[in-house]
């Protein structure tokens, strides 16, 4: 038997989000607190493949943007958790 899991807008907290490519692809990280289940982190990648320049700087920029967003999310999650304890 599977428990029903409900996620409402009020149970989602954006931890970080930002553009990762020059064409506007975004990465978003959210903390979700579904009813009846433990909290989880939701990582929302672009819905379609992302395209960037072939030069090393283009790819490095995408990687740096993704790492920055994930680091912001981790820091915000740590702050939220420290307030709960």
C-alpha cells in the first residue's frame, strides 16, 4: 500500500535559482515538505537540452553557474535546518 503524498505551494521553499546558459536555461532547487513524507530537495533542471559555446570558457561558465546555484541552495538549507534545532 502506497501512502498519498501531497505537495502544496506552501510546502515548497525555493533554496536557489538562476540562469545557467546565455540562452536563458535555468536551474532551480527547492525544499519540499510533502504531507506524510520526510522533506526532500527537488532539483529542477531545464526541460530540454541546453546548448552553449564550444570554447572552454562557455562550458566553464555553465559549470560555474550550476555550482554557484547548488552552493547557494546548500547554504540556505543549512540555515533553515539550523533554525529548526
